[in-house]
């Protein structure tokens, strides 16, 4: 028999229920007392994960707020001059007929200027409170008017201070009405790593102050734009109008200047954009501020890559690294030092040379007159040479100049020897001098009244019979000094005074 069988079931259930209620009330009272005591010393509870995410700031937001005031939109106007070789319109009856039209068109290419305004847009960023702004050269190249608009809405007229087409960099300047312009901080592009976050800010398609975010996709890209290609590749959206704007890292520092894209079928962004590393820009900012322009070292060699095992074997090389010398410019620094065609430059200034693309950047970092040590591989041996570098601009200009012709940018003319054929065509029998084969209509000589087809007979009253004598006479002209020319136009000789442009003179 069950021991509980003698008890009334309803009484048992009632007793158990009463005990449970008493226990619950006692426990609840104790818990309440403990909670009150604990609340006196406890810190506020931590917020939930959702609340924390709402209060946390996105780092991109802070960077954009800080840097955007220094990013500018650039608007340019250019009065382009288009040439027409096939004249479809009747000439102005009041226009003077060019007696040398047929000859000049045959020998030098006749150009009939026709002005058509051209507008474009781009981006840039302020680098100091004085109003200096960095952008791309192709944004402001040949611009007749440059307008800059700040994030605040203020607009300024800008002037070009210096340009470097080789790296597609330009330095322009505004005259601010305040001495407190916002400016960016330049970072270290050499420390940039693939995969790190970057921000692009610019003026794509005229949509001012557009912000895009991505990562560094690759480094050291050669896209065939120039000899110094060393681009940062990014998937941050870059479109037409972004050119010249900054590429900013997660620290809020500028590491590049956006300058090119690989476009899709419709010309827009497909996630492949390119920026000039800011360290390359730092190397030339001082030169850009100088009226003499950018100065780079020059050896005087043409190069090709050592890319095939067969070529490496033929040259007795253990690797395909190095820069193969395809040719040496006569009387260049490399020629005077003893370098020869077929040499492979493996070290420059104690640094290894990986390829022919790398060497020009290494040479360009050095200035005119710098002496560097160059190691070459020749017939299985290593030879070391000391080379005193020349100036790239002057050296290449001299190497590429056709015989009997010379360009004088400070005058805005190209002069040519009077050959027997030119003498006959222009009826210059017995005339000694140099013929102006091309002239810049905005140059100093054109402004003074010279024209293409004129013959310069004297310079500062000294006869000049050929280009060599003209160059020797020009070398004696001091900076800022006016030059007296005797110029023959048709059958008449006249005196013309020209003030050479200082900004265009060679360094």
C-alpha cells in the first residue's frame, strides 16, 4: 500500500501551493534588496551592440570632413588654333596674300589658325596657405583662362606656375583673400601597400566634391603614358573630371594625384584607375616653382629590356634583370664615360636596376652635374664607370634637333639654314642668314613683327650666315636683354627689337 494513500489529496495540494507562494515572496524580497544594494555602487550597463554601432563614427567621414575644404574644382578655357590644309572658304579680299604660301606649305607645313574656344574641367588640391595648388598638366595645358572653385563656393582666377608633361603634373596658384586657406598634408607613397583603403575626391563630369572609396589595387604600374610611369592603381571610382584630384590614405594624407583610367566601352570607370605617386611630385615641386623648369639628370642612352632567355644567354647574363643599352648618343655623358651599345646597366648609384623602365626614374632623380657610379655587364664581365650627368631637357633637345635647324623657345621661333633649294624658292640669291621656318604666334618674335619665311641677317649688328653662327650670337645675349635683329622680308630689310621671354629660356 502506498504510504500517501491515507491522506486527503485535496489537502496535500493546498499545502504545497501555500508553501510555494511563501517561498516565491521571500525570494523576490531578497532579490529586490540585493538589487537595491548593488545599484548604489554599480556603473551604468554597457550599451547593446546595435546601440554601439549607431554611435561609432566611420573613419572615412572624419577624413572627408577634414580634407574636402582643400580640394578644388578647376575650370579652364582654351582658344585652340586648328590648322586647315585644304581651304574651302573664299579668302577675305582685304587679307594680305602670303607670297611664300606654296613654299612654306611644301617645306614646313602651312597652318591656317582658326580659333575655337574649348572648355574643360578637372580637380586639384591646395598644398599650402599661400595658394599653391597641385593638379595634372593635361588639366591646364594650353589653357588661356583657369578658374578655381573651393568647397566653400569661393572662386579665384589661377595662374600656371610650372608644369611637367613628363609626369603630367602642374603647379598653379591663386591669390587668396585670406591667409588661412585650408591645405592637405602630403603623405609617403613609398610606404603605400596593396590592399590598403584609399579615398578619391574630385569633380567627375562636373559633379563637384564627389567622394569615392576603394583600395590600392597594385603598385608600380607602367601604362605606357611616359618614360616615368610608376602609377598607383586603385579601384576607387575615377572618372573624367577627377584628373588632378587627390588619392588619400586612411591616415588622411595625400599619397597620389589621380590622372588616368582604363575606360569601359562607354568611357566610364570600370574599377581601374591610376594615380601619380606623391613622392614623385615632391621631388619636383621646388623645380616647378622655378622659372627654369624641371631639371633631371641625363646619361644619353636609349634602352630596351632584357626579356628573353636567348638574349640573356647571348649577352652572357645570369638573369634577365638590367637595362640593355641599345644606343649611345654621341658626345653624351654616357659616351664620354665609356659606355657602349650592348652594355647592360645592372647598377645605378649603388642601387640594382630591375628593368629599362626603372632606370629613367632613377636617373631623373639626380640633377645636372651629379656624378654617379654605374655598373654594367659586358661580355660576361662587370665594369664600373663614373658618369657626370647632363641636363635631360637640353641633352635630348640637342640630340633630336635636325641638322641645320634650331629652336629658340625664348624667342618663339625655329630657324633653319638657307639651303640652295630654299635660296632658289625664296629668291634669296646672295642673301646670308637663317630663315624662320616656324613661329609661335604668341611668342616674343611674332609679337615684335617677325613672320614665318623671314630671313634673319644680323643679330645685334653681327652677321649670322647659318644656324651655328646664330646660336653663338644668341649665347652672348644676357638674360633680360633686348636683341636687335636685321630681318629681311621679301626684298626689304628692317630692324626689329625683340625682348626674349625669360620664362621659356633653357635652364
